[in-house]
């Protein structure tokens, strides 16, 4: 595909050669907050961002939830790399701190909608984080083929004053998976609140 989506854009999960994408990753990379002290000394404050994936049926019923306390969906199609409690302490290493992978070929047939959300576990305002970026791409955590959506939540003023956001949703239409790049902050403070927002506004 070779594209970078804007908020609200929708795409088919199909390659240029007509093949359908089966493996998608959501990667989040962020840094710890640095506080300058007296005499030039500085300290680092850990930032705990949590990427989560919620699986729904046609009626917006939640079928499964993959997050830091449940690293694998019941059907094995969705996997979470594990909880990162600090972010990059020594500056941006360019690597994703948390990654969620989806293998569409293994999904339970009852799953027709998949949502990805991000929450700041300790309530750090996104604008206070030195860098925080999200990318949604085809491939594996060790081999990125094509990035088709990115969000820079630390630098985008739209995310200031917020601690949660909806990244996007995958949904089935005419037996094909499509992606809706939402990229919207929410007023929620906790994951369950964000899930409710997704059900009410984005499915």
C-alpha cells in the first residue's frame, strides 16, 4: 500500500498485487519524562502507556480483550508483547515499547470488529511526554514491511490535556477486512471507559 493515513481515512487491507494482508502490528514508542534539577542534575519519571485491543461482534458485544493483563486472545490471533512500565529512560531508541500483533487468518469467525486504544496508566497528559509515536504496519515486530498509519501524540496539540485515545478500528465489510484510522483523543481516564467510548462512537 505504501500510504500514510489521515484521521478518518479508511482502507482495504489489500496489497498492490491483490494479496490480502493477514498480519498487522500496532507499535507504540515513547519516552520517560526528564526533570531538570539544581546544579544541572536531572531525574527521569517513568511513563506507563498501555496499548490494548478489543474484539467485538456485529452487535458491538465485547468478545475478548488483549492488554497488559491478558497477553493473548482466546483464539490466539491477537498477541501483546507485554507491559512496559517506564518508556525509554535513556532517550529514543527507535524501538516500539509495546506491540500488538494480529493474525487475521486465526481470528474467531464471530469477531467482525477490532479496536485499538491507548491509555496512560498513571494519568500522564500526552503533551508532557517527550516523545510518543504510534505506527500501524504490515509485517512482524522484527520486520516492518509497510507502515500505513502513524500518530505523533506528544507533538500534536490535539492530544494535549488527554490521557487516552482511540487509534483505529478494523472491521469486516463484504467479507473483507478494512481499517478506519480514527486517531482521536478521548476524555476517558481508564481503559473500561475507553472501551465504552469505542462501543458508543466508533463501531
